[in-house]
């Protein structure tokens, strides 16, 4: 199960790095606006950021109250 949470945390961290680069790169923003494939990838990164953050918080709360 640790591999699963490590993978979730890794994908979440990659999405954070992506959005930091996205915010600071006008060329990347323009490319995402003009390309449907990059827009789709941007949407996946958005889901990874929001879903991964929610999963990590929910998993942490679960582990806090359910010690085995």
C-alpha cells in the first residue's frame, strides 16, 4: 500500500512542478491555449493536482484515526 501512496504523492508533486512552470512560462500558456492535445494534458494535470491533494489529505486523516 505504501507504493500506492508514494505514486499518488509523486504524481501530485509532478503536477505542482508543471503548474509552477506553466504560470511562469508565457510560451507554455500560449501553446496550451492553441493545442487541444496540450489542453487535454493540462486538464489531466489539473485532475492530478486536485485529486491527488484530496487523496493525500483524506488518506492522512484516515491513517490518523485508524491506527492498526
